[in-house]
């Protein structure tokens, strides 16, 4: 359910200002958006997973 290291590094490479730029707003928004998209897919399949929904 969580993003793996490869997915995170792809997002950082695409939106980051530098190679290891994980703190810029662009990267942070992109990482949160990717996590929300994954959780949205999860919730469409598991409608009663209230614990994960609360963590969102």
C-alpha cells in the first residue's frame, strides 16, 4: 500500500530541483498525491477499511 523506494526516487527525480531534493514543495506534493492515489484505489476495493481511511 505504501510507495516503495523505487517509486519515491522516480518522483524525486521528476519533480526535484536536485538529485536528493526531497524537501521542496513540488516533491512533497507529488509524494502526497501519489500516496492519496494509491489509497483511493485501495478504498475502492476495501470499502470497510476504516482504520486506513482514518490514517489518511
